[in-house]
C-alpha cells in the first residue's frame, strides 16, 4: 500500500509538472517572448526603419521612436555573456545616435545607426 501511494504521488507530480510549458512560465508579465534570433531580427528591423526615416529626414520624433523600439526589443536578446556584451555595444551606438539627433546632427546619427545595425547583425554568429 505504501508503494502504491508513492507511485501515485510521483505519477501525479510528473503529470502536473509536464503539463506546463517552460516558455509560458518564462514570460509571466504578459509580454510576448521571443528567442534570441527572432529578437535580433526584430531589432535589426527597427534599426533599418530608423535609418530609412533618418535618410528621408522625415522627422526627429519618428527616428527617435524607432530607436526606442530597437532598444526595447534588444532587451529580449539573451543568449550568453558574449552576446550580451556585443548587444550592449550595439545599444551604445543607438544611444549615440539618439544624442546626435537631439543635436540635429542627422549624418552622425545615420553613421551610428549603421554601426548599430552591423553590430546587431553580427550577434547571430555568436549564438
């Protein structure tokens, strides 16, 4: 009887733990979670939109909006320490581009955005 009780408890514990996916538990705050490669692609897309908006000189606010979206989506890129260091360097270029835009220096902002795009694209080789 003791053996049967232990077996039932073990089986029910295994079934209850197996019914929850780990990805559902990882994002408890209601946001959408992405894998590192998807997050890199999304971030590069936002940086490309920022570059396009800066080239068109469509407005400082639009470029800043895309830079903010890129910085926010880059926070999802979490694979290992090397990737995180490289990600921080690329985010540094986004910050420099933001500062350049606030000083109305579109050319410098475009240069930093290009460096950020290159940095984020290189992250895929470190995954």
